[in-house]
């Protein structure tokens, strides 16, 4: 093909649509985008021999450059409608914030705050004091510290309490949490030495006891958040570990993972130990995530003995793991929902987990009706029906827990792969479940107002197939 048919940079820059872009985008970036698209086209022509006339080439470069600039302007993080029925969807940002939490975050992010100032005394204060009294009142812990995430919490605890010494863990609890949190790797990073005891399925208290030596720094219990070992099994209980630790003057640390502050069994979830239960058991430190069952922003919360927490506050590693004011603002407002009233009414994660079946069914019936109405005049309207489905807690919590839910199944006469892709790249993105030649929209994980958008997005997705 003739590369001489390629328009010049200057010619493209004179196009009215590109000149329009310059009003909302720095000129240097516009020029860069045009150059890049021209060189893409040049490359394509040389490798494929594809023929373009001058007009086609210009059109392509202009359109692609604009697309590139628009996506630069808006960034790539965008709203997603989660219709998968997985409440704590790790790939979708785990816990959505409550209105109270997101409003507080925005309100405090827009100005200055007393992040590190004691306003009473007019002196320098600590960012860590803000959440402490709330956390202590809610849990009865002696002291609290909040860091970037739970991985950071475990890292800081191990580095502070066990660097160059030994940490004893059951082989049944050497977890990997999606996205590369692995107990052995965190241990190595912290500078502590891992001592594995027991076997995958059976670990006894005596295994811990026999491994204790003068090199031992602490006993670590890890919540097997995302898997269960079933059948011929045994684990030392937290109670037993605590008593063993007390006898040997060794702290016991529990990585609780998705620690909940409330017992969810009245809503039909399996009984799992709450944060307060662990502290009651006498563990010296418990760590958990802010954005799993707690329902707040990404954070790692450490509760327990004051002396150990003070040691962690003095560790310089904390500087690299510290939380930002926006997180503190979001977490304060999340915790205030536990203080002021019924968190299951205010915190989206808890609200979604505790919804009753009748309510979900009503919502599915409504959604199905608006989908039928919205697709009525399409050439070949798909079959739309309400179905009973099983939702999931997700986020590596309650791996065996089925949440009975309702969804809307839309059955097409074709493989919906391309449609699903169209829905994924729409704005906002819509993520359904896929089942052979159907998609299923779970209503449990839809947020306020999202149900109204779905018929529109689906219509657009179907139209884009043509
Ligand atoms: C989720 C989880 C982690 C990691 O927490 P992040 O907040 O994602 O860093 C660590 N341990 C356990 C047991 C978990 O469930």
C-alpha cells in the first residue's frame, strides 16, 4: 500500500473535530494522540498491506485519536452495575460505601482537616487517634490501629513482634487470598521465620506446644476465609491457643480476614466468630479488613493489647502503610452506623447480605416486567423470566455459604458472548451472570436506581450487535 496516502499530522490537526478536542484537552496531548494513531495506521499498512484511501485514513486517525483522548480525559475507573449476586466482589472493589460514608469522605476531602492536629491543645496530633475511640467502644479492645489493608496489618504485626524470630502456624491455615496475599510470603517479607506445624487436615495443640522454643515470638491463627477443610480434620481452638500462649508468655495473633462486628446468624448465615468473640477469647491481637464484611473503605484494622499496638505505632514501617484522610473519613462514617443504630439498614454490604427472599422476589418481578416492556418492540424479543438463584458472599468470606436469591433470566436464541461484552464496555458497565445461551441478573447486588438503567443498557447492547 501507499504510505504516501497517509495524511500529515498538520492536516489532521486542522480537522474541526480535532480542533474541538483542543478546547478540553492540552494541545501537546492532542498532537501526541494524532502522532500515535498515525503511526499505528502506518504500522498496520506495512504489516497487513491493507489499502486505505486518503479520506478513509484521515477518518480513522481522527476517530481513534478522539477516542484515545476521551478515555484519557475520563480515566478508566468507572461505575459497574454488579448483577452477579456476589456481594463482596473482589474484582469490583469489594464493599460499596454507604451514602453516609461516601458523603463524609467527599466532605472532608474537599478542605483541610485536623488529620494530625489536636485541636484542643493546638498541637501536633496523630492520624491514628481518630478511629480509636470508636473502635474501642464497639469492640472492647484496649487499643486500635488502622493501616492500608489487612495484608499491611499482618505484615506490620509480624515485623514488629517477630522479626528474626519464629512464628508458629498450622499447616491447615497457610492461606492464599486472591491477588497474592500468601501467609508464607508475608512472613518472609516481615523478616519472621515461619514454623509450620501439624498437617493439612489435622493440627493439635500439642503440635504447637512441641514447636515452642526460645526463638518463638508468637502464635498465629489465620481464618481460613476462602476454603474449608472438611472430613477427617482437627484444629487447635483459639481458646486453646490463647491458654498455651499465656503459659509460655507468647502473644497470640489472629488474622480474621473478613472480620464482622455483628453476628450474622440471625439472617441465616453460618455462625462465624465476630471480632468481639476473638477479643473475648483473649487473643492479643486481631486483624481484619475494612472493606469486607465491615462494609467500609479499604483498610486493615488491628485491635488488641495496648503495649503491642504501641510497639507497632513506633515501627517505621507504619509510615509506608499509613491510611489517608479519605479512608479515615469513610471508615469513621461506616463505624458510626454501628454506633448510631442498625448497621444492616445503613451499610450496603450488610443490607445486601440480610435481605429477605420475598423482597428479592418482588424486586426480580419488577425488573423482569421493566425488561419485557423495554424489549417489547425489538424484532425478536428474548424470553424473560424470574428464577431462583444462589448468591454468594464473596471476598473470600463464607466459602460454603449459599445465599438463596432471585434473578431475572433472559434467554436469547444466540450465544450471548458478544452481548455480554457490549454490556461490559457500556457506561456504566453491566456485569450479569452467564449461563449457556442466557444471562441472569441477580437483584441482590443492585444498588439504588440501577434497576432502572438495566433495560436501557440491555437495549443498547442488543442494538450494537447489529
Ligand atoms: C482478605 C484476607 C486478607 C487480606 O486482606 P486485604 O484487606 O485484602 O489486604 C488476609 N487474611 C485473610 C484471612 C483474609 O481473609
